[in-house]
């Protein structure tokens, strides 16, 4: 009877060992890509490719990558032919040049983790290529005092697309601020542009304070395969400092 119990316990132990993960189990090969997903035609940008896992990580082996761009129209793009790199760290810095035509391209990466055996993985990273728009605002300080640290926010179709700051605008002076906006997914036609200036730095935009400042519209041209001059939207923004408005109101109350 005791032998039968021992035999059963031994069988149970072997069953547990069979389902437990091996101490030598390794993580699968994984690839991550860091870099912009929206760029201007013919522009060059850095990307970082990181490869982890597989035999190289466990056995102090070597990571290899092969990378190239894929797409329908790659004229002017780089690389168009596969390039290879290898090291023991698995971190690779590369440069990618977008094609001259608008559209979407894929950065294709194949990785090999080399140790006692080889394991591979591959991935694709989508990059949208669009002609950028230069959204520009001329800010004029009509107040009696210097405006400091004015932040200007830009919106297209109520979606925030960037901001810019002006450190100092003298009374009666003006400054021009701009952002470069890459209109990913923006259809040709009429679109709203809203510009807000945070005059007092409280993060709120109140129309009665002159902080909800401007609406305007622009038409995005049809896509073209040739480079074009950046479109420019100029909006005149009149900044009237809050304390000046309050002073005028106080003067009117006293006069009445």
C-alpha cells in the first residue's frame, strides 16, 4: 500500500514538472521602433530600433537587423534597398528620408537574435508623408503695459495641433509666432482654424477677456507628387490686457 502511495506521488511530481516552465525559457524576439509617424516630403528623421529577447539575450549573442522602406512611390526615399546592422546591445540608431510624394510608407524591420540558435521577428512601422502647413499668427499688444510669456494655441477643426510662446511684447508692439502642422488625414476643402492666447497664464480661455481670439478658414489643396511652397495662414490677433479692460470699466463706473 505504501509503495502504491509513493508511486502515485512520484507520478504527480513528474506531472507538475512537465507543466512548469523551464528555467531556461527565454522571451521571444521583440522589435520596437521609436520615431515620427508623420513627416514632410523629402525630410530626414532619426529612428531608434530596439530588439530584445531570443537567444542573443540569454547567451550573450548578437542582434542583427535588416531594414528598408516599402511603398508605392519611393522616389527620393532612403533606404530603398535593405540595409543591415548588428551589435550585442540590440539598440540601433538609423536615419530615414521620406519620399518626395505624399502618401504612406512602411519602415520594414526584420530582426535576428543569434545565440546557440537563431530566432527571427519582423515588424512594419507606418509613416504618413504630407506637405506641412505653416500656421502663423501676428500678435499685437494694444495694451498700455508689456505682455509677458504669452502662449498661443492653434486648433484645426477643434483639434489641438500645436502651440508657441512669446516671451515679451512691449506695449504697442507685436510679435509673430508660428507652428508647422502636418495635416495627416485632413481632406481637401474648408476647415476651421482657431487660435487662442493665454494672456494671464491660468490655462483658461474666456471670450470676455479677449483670450478666445480668432477663427479663420483655409482650403487644403489636392495632393500632388511635386514639392510645394508651405501654405501660410496669417491671423491678426489683438491682445488687450485684462487689467487694462478692468481699468476702463472702473473709470466708466466712477464717471457714472
